[in-house]
C-alpha cells in the first residue's frame, strides 16, 4: 500500500474547516470525510483553535485588567492634587 503524500494547508483553510465543524453540527469525522481530510488532522485543528481561543481570552482579560488599573491610578492621582 502506497503511503499518502503529506499535504500542507494554510491557516485560513484550517480556520474555515474549524468554523465548518462548529457551525455544521456534524461530527469532526463526518466533516473530515466530506472534505477528504483525515479525522486526526481536523481534530488537531479544532483542538488548536480551542487552545488559541483560551489564550487570546486570557490575554484580553489581562489587557482589560491593566486598563482598569491605569484608570484607577489616574483617578487617584487626580484626586490627590
């Protein structure tokens, strides 16, 4: 049996596939079969998107907290004058 040639996919394509999995209501395996992709690859893309989403959410929370602290410090500095 001949080994399948390794394919490369752009980040935009992977994002499209992840969005399709989330919006379609189909299983990862069904989406992979429909598109001629391996279930393992699609599952990895979905997992990576989830991890990235959590990381981005964490970064945004830190930024919001820093903004709040900056406003608090500025307000306190203004009231002390």
